[in-house]
């Protein structure tokens, strides 16, 4: 029986595919990625990658943002009632529980990982020794490919530029041809090939790295989000209006989110710390990410 595609044309280019299929290369992810529905609550973090990925997941599965993680606390949206099994962390390197993530979460190859995390760097066993072979794309890009959210060949240049700027995906195209970056360039080419994102090759051939840096700066893509103390609502310096104008089919609204309580962590390092020999040397981890080859960031329970 032939699969029927219900394609909803978008006013700014591209279309959203309204049928339920995910890419075959995601079959190594935990089974829950195929079982999401509107009863799930998402944990939003403080940057554009998480915001964009949440918007994609909400569009696909009709679920909602129920929490906000700012690395010091988790804030719960007022009125939310759920269980751990129904929560998905988005762009978060949590040590347990469901998550969509793109961080490197191992220091050495034998470190334990979260078995419920949908993370290509777990699938490909990325750690300190092969750090530059990591998946260098964003969580948002991974989610959009997984669930076939766009026909990338029909997206406008602005739409492609936004996707390329999220988590600096474009950087993979401009790594210097030196010994340290041979693995990174090869991993980037593999990502383009496996995800069938050849449309970006033409864009990167026409642009320079500075073009993406300027685009992100001009259009306010580098900002963050935080909870205001006075009214427990989110504030941001990300230019959400611009993102909305380019992806009007997605919901980026956060101003309605009202938080009524939070759970604070005992410790969180905003600056990268030198990594020990193993992640097991760090007690009571809630999140962990190897953000440089020899450095990490973490939140301690």
C-alpha cells in the first residue's frame, strides 16, 4: 500500500510533511521516539536550539512546554501535572530520562550514558579520544530530519541560514585543513550525507563563515532566555519575531508560560572545567556535557 503524503505548503518556502515516519538511521535511538503524543511535557532550555527543537516537536506531536531549565534550576509551568515517564528534555544532556540531545556525554569510551537519550553522539560512541568526530549539528536539525519536518530543497535562503546558525552548524564547512580538524571535516561531510542535507553544500559554497556570524548577530539568534523574578515569566533577547516571520508554521511563543515553582541544583559550572579521566569521578550528576575535548559543564543534584 502506497504511503499518502499530506503536504501543507508554507508561505515562506518548503512544506511540512504531515505523516508519521522517521529516518531509518534513527532506528538505533530508544523506542520512545516513535511513541510521542500530546500527553508529553517538554523541558525547554535557554537557547535557540532548544526553542526551535521544542517548536518542531510541538508541531509534530501537539505536546507542550511544561518546564524550563536554566542550569541553576528547573522551573515548572503553573498547573502542569505529569510523571517522569511523560517528560522529554530538549537539547539537554540529562543523565536519566527521555531526551533529545546533541552533546558529547562521555569522557572515555567506557563511561555510562543515559539509555533514554536520543543522541547521535551516543549512537556513534563519541568521547574525548574521538571528540572531533562528533555530530556537529543542532538538536533542532536532528529533530527536523528525524521526523521529516521539511523538504530542505524548497526552503528559502533565510530559513537555511537560520538552521545553519543554530549551534553553529555552518562551522563544519569552514574548518581549516589541518591535522586537528581532519576528523571534524570528515564528520561534517558524513552528517551532510547521512542526513541528506546536500542543499547546505551549495549555501556554504556561496557564503563565508563571517556571513553566518553576521546573520546571527543582525537577526538576534545568539541570545538566551531566563525567568524574570518579578513575575516568574520568561524573558529573552533572542529575536523571536524574526524567527516567527521565517517559520510561521511553528509556534515559538513563550510569553504565556507562567512558572510557579522551581527545583534548585546544588552546583552548576557556567565556565568549562578540566575533565577528569572518567565521568564516574563526578558524583550526583543531573546533566553532563563534554563541551571541549578536555573540558566539561555539568549540573550537580
